[in-house]
C-alpha cells in the first residue's frame, strides 16, 4: 500500500509521466520530473561513465544526459531516435533521460500497480519499481530512479576496473 505522507492515509491515485523507449511504455512518478524538453545538443564528457552520453544545456544549467535505451540494456544506442529529454530532480541530483517520445501523464489507482515478479526481483533486477496493468493494452513499466543512478555509478571506468581487479 502506498501512503500519502501528508495525511498518513492511503494514496488514492499516483500520477505518472509516461514515455516511450524501444517501442515500450515506461513511466516515472510525476513528482520527480522537472521538465520534458525537445532534444538538445549533447556534448560528450571525456572519461565519463559509459551510460552518460554527455551534458546538455537546460534552463537549470548543464545536465548529464543518459541514453535510457542503453540503461535498460539495449546493446545499441537509441540516440538516433530520441526526440525528448526527461529532466529529473532526484533529491537535488539532476539528470536527463533521452527517450523516443513523451506520451502522456496518467493517473493510476495503486491497486493496478503490481510488484515486479519474484524471479526478476530475486535475481537483482531493480530498475523497474512496479508494473501498471492496463486491460487491453501493454503494461507500463514504472522505473526506479535510484536503480538508474546506481547503474550509472557501476558504469564508471573506475568501477569497471575495480570490479576486474576483484575477479
């Protein structure tokens, strides 16, 4: 059950910002989304973590941009099809997620949000927080921003080198 921090009662609806990556619908809690903008020029950063495409200039300043297709495990970059950047603010940390399209904002009854299946969760698959079932339509995968940030940290050249030293 999701609890409303202001009333300590159950949340009646959750608002999700939805977008498309690789032909699938993903979402994030609207409270994390600062803005959704058209694709901006992205400047590569030398020796940046593998998942960071570079930085883009936004109203709030320079923001690191991740290719969400690669974060989600695509073997090739989805940047050629990107049309939008979803700019997030996660506890003061700003980042942009490059997506193929911003589709809509949906309000969901938490009863329709299901946990990730046990096998995936037990195998350490944490990037999807929950799945929204939609009768007659494909499900919406709700992303866990903390897991995305952790994936970036694990993709740093230093993290990869230290993992190799321990192997």
